[in-house]
């Protein structure tokens, strides 16, 4: 499968927002590695669940930032978050009940979604926040700092067995 990697094109030039996005790519890449290793379904589950949980924290942080700056595109942006989040949670549940064995199409789907979302929706959001004089550079917006403190940590890509 194609590599799931961070690319400088996705940079928003905000250290905290960029760190979140880099972590999302890392988590998708961890998931792809766990799937291709095909050794441990628990490891695949944990990678998928960590990604789904990280998305929740990250998306809420973006939504709080958009709310606090009166972003006019909030509704549509949130809709995109909700769709991805529902998809990720649905896959987590299906995997948990044994109804699903993940293939490489899943991380590819997440990576494609994320790169398109960052390039269009997140870029618009960041431009708006900057115009509004919202704190983005340096230590980042408060919503991102708060979310960062609560987020799950990405696990190593190599299964233990
Ligand atoms: Fe977003």
C-alpha cells in the first residue's frame, strides 16, 4: 500500500495544530503496520481504538477553537468530523465483536480523508482564526493545549509477538 506519511504540504505553521496532525498520521501508519504484520488482532484493535479516541480529542479541540472565534464554516466542518468519527467508532465496534478483519484499505481511507480534510477544511479554519487574531502561533490555542494534555499516546508500530 502507499505510504501513510506526514507531508510538509499539510503544515499550518502552528506547532500545536501540526503536532496533532502529525500524530494522526503516525497513528494511521501504526495501524497500517499492525494490519500488514497480521500477527496480533489485539494489537490491530488497540491501534484502531487509539486512532478513534485521538480523533475525538483533536476534533473537539478544533471545534472549540472554531466556536471561540465565531468561524462561519463550523457546521460543515463539524459534519466532516462527525462522519469520520462515526466511521472509526463503527469499525472499532465491528472489530471488537469479531465481525471484521481489517485490511489495508482502512488506513488508506483514513489517510486519504485526513490529507484532504487538512488541505481544505483545516486550512480554511486556520486562516480564519489567524484573521480573527486567535492565538495559534507559539504555544497554540487553549483548546489544543487542553486536548493535548488528555490525549492517548500513539503506540509503537511493531507487534510484540
Ligand atoms: Fe478538522
